């Protein structure tokens, strides 16, 4: 049992103001927020992921936050299973979900029930071990085996490289073959509002966000994670900001270098997120360089009309 479709959704790039806007929209529409963010799932990774505090959630129920340990493997397929359970529970209570996030694949996993290739723990462990020894060679192998997949993955994104190589070993099919099946966008599944920002606004808001993270204790958070073994956690250790701050704490980067690297990677992420969501013809865009809260009225009206 799931809530009646189409489900309202609010999507857009990091640092666009989605979190604040989503709470305001959810309160107006009487929705519960279903997070579609690949980093908010990790408990203990709060400041660097801009995870909304209890106060910032404004009394609105939030789901799929703090559902995984950063030291344990977690996949979009695992997220999808949790999301389906959350949606069933919301339906039982006759509630209404509002899907909110910037992680495109997580958003599609919950909104469109995408099919994900199975995993193989043995193959993944072998690949992760190899990645720790020579991640560059792993990317070269992917380029040779599945150039279409390699073209869409950053050479430094070890988590995605491992997954793209695990799939053919586990299923016999190239990773890119699944991506082509995800190019269908069922119109009746979701009614989505997208927050659009100019390149200049993204740069300004990202810099402000990183500075605020430092003011809110980001370094202390990373230090605590490092003491728990952050460097050995393949997925979470690569999270934007966490990797850079860990290198700073090891004395391999100055604080200014770590901040600059975090800003650079966050800006690149925001551009990729915008590109991903702009391919979805169901998203109606609301351009606002001042941040999403300035257009809450328009977004609420659009999403409420379903």
C-alpha cells in the first residue's frame, strides 16, 4: 500500500535552500518529508551534510535521515527498500509524502521505483580492497570495460567506480545498460518543483555554507569520525568536505586548502545535480538566486494542486 500518486517533490542543487523551503511547504500542505539525499542517511555526519536539526525541522516529520552507520556499506537499493516501507507507513496513516532532495538517483529510486542491479558482497570487497591500493587503475579498467559508464563518473569517485565494476561481475550486464532504462519519466508518478540557481548564486551560497559549517563545529565532527576510523570507510570517507577536512587534520592540507577544495567539489556537485534534474521533463523550475524560501508561495501553490 502506498499513498495516492502523483507525489509532490521538491528538488534542486545543494545550498539552494531546499531544506528550509521544504519545511515551509510541508507545513502548508500537511506533508511528511521523505528525504532523498545520499549523505543525510548517515548518522553522526551532521554538520558537513547540512543535516537539518530537530529545531530546523519545525515539527514536520522527516524520514530516511540517520538510517545508516557511516562505517557500513549502504546503497541506493537499500535506500529504496527503506523508502518503500516509509511510504507504506505514511499511507496507513493516510498521510501525504513530500519527496525532498538533491541526490538524483535516490529521488528516482523513490519516485519511480527504478530497478537496480543486484550486489555481490564478495566482488565488492575485492574491488574495494583493490581501490584502496590503486584507485586510478580501477578507473582505467572501467574505462576499458564500460566507457559509457566511465564517461559519467568522476575518476576520483571510488564508490561509484566500484559499483560500476561490481555490476557486470554480479549480473553479466554492463552498468551503463541499466542507466539507459532509467531514461523513462512516468508522468503520473510525481509532481516536482525544482529550485534553479545561476552559476554566480551557487558560488556565493556554497562559500557561505562552507564557512557556516566551520563555525558550527565541522572540524570537531570530522576529528571525531577520524578517531572512529573514517579513513577506512570507503563511501562516507569520500563525502565532500569530510575528505578535505580529514586531510587537513592529518597535516596534508592547510585549512584554506581544505576549504577551497570543499567549495570546489560542492560547486561541481551542484552543477551535476542541476544537469540531472533538468533532464527530467516533469520538473517545473522556479528560478531564485535569493534562495528557495523567497518562492515558497509559488512552490506551495504548484505542489498543492494535485
